[in-house]
């Protein structure tokens, strides 16, 4: 429970710091979406950074298992690269699809390898291959759902809570607390967005 509360509080505090920072990560809106999302232009994309960093801090403070943390960051790093690329292009495009997919599969492979080395999943080829594809599928499913204020978080929280209730994983409780802290500032009208950094972390 301590991880849950700390994740919530740290995310809110870090979010406010990032929102008041002079340097903000702002992703450009794609031309085809400007008619429906023009009002959101200029909204910072730092929410994903806030709840992933907060979860990391809580995990280190409470000495939680590093496996979940490393898996989260392998995918969050792919999302962060995509977000950074979107700030450099005029049309809001991020990484090339093939580059992004390759990075996702690499992150999934490393995650499954790490889980296998820690005896947390089956290590036979069929199961490992399925796990890699399943991880990439879930990450992209969450990524695609992220587009409306609060939507991706509200969709993910019930599933995460069910897993946490069964598994009682302290890392997952810290992550859920961080997501709730993020949600307060992401509900319509959103003060910030999670970006691909956040959606990749949730999917993972």
C-alpha cells in the first residue's frame, strides 16, 4: 500500500514541476487531426515521463523487484524516442513504422529473456515466441487507444487492478498509484498527455 500512495503523490508532485517548467515536450498535431484536436495544440506531452519516473523512484525507495521496472523502461524508451521525433517533424510523425516495430520487438525479446532468466515464465521456444508477439500486440493496443483525454488510463486501470488483485505485485501497485496521480491532470480538459512514452509503459 505504501508504494501505491507514494506513486500517487510523487506523480502529482513531479507532474506539477514538469508543467511549470520552461522547457516542455510538445508533440505537433498531425494535419489530418487538426480539425478535431486543434484546441489541444501546445498541450505538453510529459505525463508518461511523470508516471514512469515516479514509479521508478518508488521502486528504488522500497527496493521492489527490478524486473517490472526494467520491462516498463524498455518500452517507455521506445515511446520516448517516438515522442522526441514527433517534436522535430512538421507533420507530427514520429519514428518510421518499421523502425518503431523493430524497436518494439527488440524490447519484447529482451523482456521475455529477462523474465526467463529469473524463472518467471516458461523458457521453451513456442511460449517465448508467443510472449514476444503478445507484448508487442498489447503495447500497440494501448498506444492506439490513447487519443482522448483520460481514455487510455481509464481503459487500462481495471485490467491492471485485476492483475494486481491476483498477483499482489508491489511494483504493479506503485504503477497503479502513479497512473491515478497522472489521471487527475489528464482528465478533460487535459493539462498534459502521456505520449507514446506512457502508452508503451502501460502496454508493457
